[in-house]
C-alpha cells in the first residue's frame, strides 16, 4: 500500500530522545504513513535504537549517510518519500497522537493551502528559556495565511518539525537549499514569495523541545545574522513589488540594535534609501549622525507618504505600532511592513 503521508526525520546523535520521537509517530491515529529516519552520521547508540524500531515496524525505514548536514539528510529522505504529503519531524520532539490525522485532513479539505503547520507546546524550562517561550507564543498567534505572510520578515513564522506540505509543491516552488542560513526559513520565504499559501491547524499538536544541543542553538546557520542574511533578498524583492516609492522608505525604530540590523540587511542585499527614522524620542538635533531626519511617531504628517519598515524588536510594542498605523488608515503589506 502506498502511504498517504511520508514523515521525514533526520537525526544525528540523539539516543536520549529519538525513541520518544519515533514512538510518537508510530502511535499516530493516522495509519497510512511511512517514517523515513535519516541517520546523518549518527553514533552507534542512536543507530541501534532506530534500527530496532525498523525491525519491529514496517512503517519505519532507515536511510544512512555520512555526516553531511540537515539539508542533505532532508534531500535524501525526500528522494525516497512515497506519500502525497510530507510531514517533518525532529529527533528531540514529540508529535501528539492526532497530529498527522488532523494535518492530513486539513490539506485534503483545503486544496488551495500548500503547507499546514500547527500550534506547538514549549518543551523546555520556562524560567530559563523565556526568549524561546515568547517566540513560541508569537508563532502560535500566526494561524491564517494572511498572518503568516505579513509576519514572515519578523522571524520565522513556523516551527520546522510542525509542518506538513504537499509533495507536489516541491516541484512547484523548489526543495530545500544548502546555504549559510537556516534552511527552513529560506524555504518559507521562497515559497511565500512565489505565492504559496500556508496555514495552521489551530490546535497544539507538537511538543517542541529546546535542549542545549538543539541545532538552532549550536549551529552558526541559526545565528541572528544568518537569519538577516537569509531574509534580505526576499525583503528586497517584496519591497520592489509593493512599495510605490521604492527604494525610498521610512524606518520605524532608531535604537542601536535596529540600526545594526538594518546595516547588516543592507550589506546582505537590501537596497533602500532611508528617508527618515521614526521613534518615540528623537535625538535633540532631530537628525541621525548621517544627517537623516528622525521624527517623533506622533508627527505622522512627516512620514506617512513613505513606505514604512517597522524594525522594532519588542513584540508588544510592535503590536501597538501596527494598531497605530492602521488607525492612520495605512494598510499592512501595502503601506508598511513589520520586519
């Protein structure tokens, strides 16, 4: 029988967690699936656990490669996948029993949706991982295709191991690319830029753990500058599409971190002419060190004729800025973007 869903699980040296991850897929209420575990140069302990499951369950298949990295592992898994849907899974997370069933049903019932994710539960220590918890709370608010699309330049709007997408979408939008930045974020940006539609099942269906050894904590491809470098060309393309004043923009935010991020984006391919900065407390002179005007946000007549890039990091403040700009009859995605 050809499976409807292929679950792709790349793993390297996860003997302490891989058993729970695999078991959570075997225990799914949806049975028409295959689990492809790609051993990316894993140690013997991890290999023994994975192969034990493969011997005991025909749904589990093992693929092996030298330690080439996650993109090569994903590519190997995809080349062997038989399902019409691809679900991602990681070796240190746990899928809730009805995850695959609900995401598969969502895609079958929503032919215009190319990729579906879900809400995720924080699997770490909330007292010591508050930044990660805040990030999870933020992505769990992004459910509709519109919310995901409009917030894609803030941070990655999806948890990679929570997604399921149509196998046919790989031919339409392209597969994972090996690069210096995060492979999943680059895929979301590229697919969305080409018109892909993404949504979420509005239920918690994955326990997303955050161990110290997680790739996103240890690999340079997931550092902040790598994310900025990844988003720069796609942000540039979006601005050229929606900004009638391109490349002129007004930048909301004047703090040192904002200016540092903006400089890195511009060095990575973002082509903009900054007409002014918008801030709560402009400098006494009213100008930046480079002579660019800095306006108080309440002086809306001085900047609302420009396309606005909001680069404020604080999520609560960012929400207030969005509400304020909408109150000025500006439209997100047409007159301003959160970045």
